[in-house]
């Protein structure tokens, strides 16, 4: 299974380069609310939250709009089938799914990893 991972032992400096890269790549605007990677404060330290590809969103979707790619293991949203009901966003344990007209989630593309100056992020096969 392909997924975005946070390397251990490297501190995040909360520069938001990864957040910017994600939202700009998919929405052409820097908007942290539209990014599928989030930086949050955890007791004074920056913590990176990413999709763990758990599939809870797919199991919750009433329209079957989220399916797992059999080759990569990544859960993907069919934008034509998604009605934007937001049920998947509500159940995301990492709180990294976004909702506009339709839901959006991490597809482990690696754009954020390339943007990180600390080289903290990586796309791995698990």
C-alpha cells in the first residue's frame, strides 16, 4: 500500500510549505482548509497530520464514491459520484479530508513531500 508518511526524529518547523503545495496543486490557491495535509499544534510542537489510508471514509460513503485502487492501495474519490454530503469528512480519524463541492483526500501524490524543506515527508510502500 502506498501512503504518505512522516519520518521520525525530524522536527516539523511549521513553515506550511507542504500545506501550500497541496492546496495550490489541487485548488490553485493557498488555503490551508483545502489542503489534505495539516499542521497542528501539539503541546507547543508542530505535528503533521496525514491520511493513513484506513478506508473508514470509503466504508462510510453512502454513494460508494470512495474506492481503493487495487494496485496502490490508495483510497480515491470519484468526483462524478461524490455528492458532497460530507459523511466521509466527519469520520476521518486524522481530520485531513476537505469538503468543497465534493470531498477531497490525500492520494499520496508526493507533492507535499517534494515541497518540505526538512525532507520530513515521504511516500512509502507498506
